[in-house]
C-alpha cells in the first residue's frame, strides 16, 4: 500500500490536510457543523461527516448512539442514509472529524460502507492527507463478490 500523499502547501505556505483540494474546506466545515448534532451520551465521542456526490450534492451525518451499543450508528452510516434520502448516487470526496474538528479515519465497518457507495475516484481525507478509497480499504468486498 502506498503511503498517504502529503498535503501540498496552501497559498500562504502552510501545509495542512485541506491544502491540495479546494473541496476540503467546505467539507470540513460541513462535517464540523454536523458534529454539533451528534448524540453520544455513552462514549462522549462526537463525530461529524460530510461528503460530496458525483452530481455535486453535499451530504452530512453525525454519530447517533444507543444504550444497546450494537445499534449505534456511526456518522458515516447517517451520511449514507442522507445520501439515499436526497436521491442516491456515488460519493467523490469524504471527510469525518472528531470533537476538535480534526480529520479522523473511518472505522473498518464504515470503510466497507463507504466503499459500497463510492464513485471509482472517491478520495478520503485522513489525518495524514488525501487517500483514494482503494487505499483506505484495499481488496474491498463488494456486490461483485456475491455473484450474479
């Protein structure tokens, strides 16, 4: 697996995860806004997520916990629900953030979920920079593995 690409310096010379793609500042702002709607009384770990679709829509999500922990929804799950609620499609850019607004890596379950709804060129913003979905979840299991 290739190492994450280091973000390019911003116009002001500062390096950061948003420097290489003009979509990231908007997505990070939307993820941070969604973070405020998280329901996490058990873990105390709010997560916000935002993505851009192939047709240009912005979809967001926040984690929603439950006393029966197994039915807790990660932010990525609520984002995919929003994707379908607003017309479906495929994701081309994705970011999720923690309580400080810092990009975090999706958990394994959510990587699988994102892979199922990814455009071929989905890029995920990680703590180390931008990565294509194929590197975030190499050798992903998908509909093609189920046979016809």
